[in-house]
C-alpha cells in the first residue's frame, strides 16, 4: 500500500495537468472574501528535487514540466502555476518542483487553512519539515479516507478537497466513489477535485457510470491523453473530476487543457476533453 513514491514520477505530464488545474480552482475559490479550507488527502513531501536519483531514473519531468515552464505561448490561465515553478528556480535551471501543498500555500490567503494528509511515515516527516511550521497549516499522518471523515465538513463551510490517489491498490475507483459520496452527504456545497489515471476503456466507462449514478450533481470532467493507447503498460493520460467547480472554471480550464494536450504529447495527436459528466 505504501510502495508508491512520487519522486520517481515528479514533474511528469500528470503533475502539470493536475497542478495547473489546482491553481485555477484555488484562485477561483479565493476570489470570494470568506475563509476556506484546503484538504489534501495524498499530500506527498511538498517539495521535490529533480536531481534526486529517483527523479533521474526515468526523468519523466523532461516530457512534462520541462516542456512548458518557459513557454511563451502559454494561455493566461496557466500563468500562476508556471510562475510558481519559475520562482522556485530563479537561476533559470529547472531543479525544484512544488507539490500540491506548496502550490496551495502560494495561492491561499492569510485567513485560509490547510490540512495536509500523508500516510507514508517518511514522506510525512519530509512534508512536516517543509511546511509544518507554517501558520494555519496542519500536517497529519493518517489514511486519506479517514481524513475525509475527520475534516469534512470544515468549520469554514467553504473549501476544496483534493483527492489525488496513487492508484497502487486494486479497486481504488470504488474506494474513491464511496468516500466521495459519504463526504458529499455531509458537505454538499464543498468543491472536490478527484485526479485519476486513464486506464482501459471498460474501467473508465464503469467509473463514469458509477459517478453518474451516485446522486451527486454538477460534476465537471477534464481529461488529457498524451500517448496512444497500446500494450506497453504506460498510462496514456489522466483526468480530473471536479464537483461544484467555481463559477466559469470550465471555461477557464478549456484553453489550458487543450494547450497542454498539444505541448505534452508523446505519440499520436494528443487529446483533450472538458465536459459535464453530470450537469447541475
């Protein structure tokens, strides 16, 4: 269960897709005056060194963030995310990559609160060292789905939950659906962002159908594919479901997802999708 280590994959196309959209979600939520909670259920270590031997093994960042962080044709909506990367690497050489906790910390306001959850003890300790002393930040060593029960609904009654599972266990789609339905039952107005890898056609069709039958309304689907589907075992793409996205987030996301599909394609023509899996 704890074998997955993100350092081997850091900065890849999935990170770029996920974190670019996360930044836009947080900006949208923070545009209103009231405080909010950001709950990250699979927080990782927060800050990644791309020169680490694990990151160097597959060098996945070379076909991910390295392709876009200095791009001059980037859509305006992705600029806050790309600026976060450039600010971490002021000498112009790509070495450091921020995980979702650091991206969130950059975009949240002084009155907002973060709860960062990590089950791997070593990663939890590293995350604690990176952000554990920051104001309004709690770093918890616990299971992601137990955290949903513990922190939802938040006292603020506003916020975003990022569910970013590593999918290193069987039946993870089932666990996510069960946890989401329970959390939504307690906090129906919260924003939930669920990242997932694109798997075989049957698995994706079943996941979408289960979400449509869940009774949860207003689910936006965003997907990107960067390589052709084949028998190599490589993940062709990834997606994110957003429950209760901020106003106009769907329109803001379209040019970002389309641009990333073009910039990050490895084989084939690339594919981007932004549509309503379940309307309001």
